[in-house]
C-alpha cells in the first residue's frame, strides 16, 4: 500500500498517482511558455491506435488577448475558479482515419487516445510543480465555432493548469470540496474473467 496526499492505495503504486489531483484554487502566477510546451510535448507522446495521434490542443495563457474568450467557453460553474489558472486549453480529437486508398473511416478509439494524452499532460504538469484540472462543463458547439475547429474533430474537454493556491481563496462552497477525492475499491472496477460488478 502507498500513502500520500491524504490518500491510500490498496497496492504499492507510485506516489505520483496519489499526489496528482484536480484542485480549483490557483494562484495568479504565470506559466513560462517553455513549461507549457514541455507539458504539451509530453502529452503528444501518449500511446494511440496505429500511432495516428488524433489529439489536438488549443491553448491560451492568462493575460493574452484570447483569455476572456476561452473563459467564456466554460460553463459558469467552472468560470468562477478556472479564470485564475495560468493556462486554459481545449482537448480536441479527430473522429476519423484516412485509409490507404484515401477513404475516411470512423476512428473508434479517438476519445480513448485523447484521454491518454490528457493524462500524460496532467502527469507532466505535476512533475513541473503545477496542477491540471480537466472539465466537461463547457460549451462544445460554441468552442467549435470560436476556435475554428474543422469538421471531423470533436471537442472532448477543457483543462485549466496553474500553481495551486490555498483553498481559502475559493468561495466557501468550493473550498469545502477542495480535497483530493477518493476512488472506488479496486474490486468494484476490475474483474477477472467476466464482468461481475454492479451495472449501475
């Protein structure tokens, strides 16, 4: 068992998996461009089906001309805290592949692969002293138009990245939730031989 960041695993995993979490409280510290590019470089080394690398990232730094536009593409509940992050980005994936004869075919693993890239991003951010918080509460249709996302690409999620701040900087109802979350018991999500867990 591993104990770190007020969490305990059932088996001896590396502490990085317990130390990584998704806070909402961020300081006003800026992120050097080189740090973000390092984080994105790590993300683009993620595994993907047939090495097709369907992920794309559209990003902006706080203080840039695009910042308010990016914040406005988040749902209000996320805007309240994500506006304080150093970087906002959107994870986008291509939902088709091109066959050898030039035919477009559905890419059945594009979201799975983009998820691998997101996790690589989050881990590299952590190694550099930052935290990354993924968000599903976004306006996907507006994002496609506002960021010129081509047809055939799917907006998957948003990510806020920054330096963690004390939870006292958050509104009270968010501060009360500002703790690393637990996980279901391993036996509830991993089954040998057949699916034996609850269906709900």
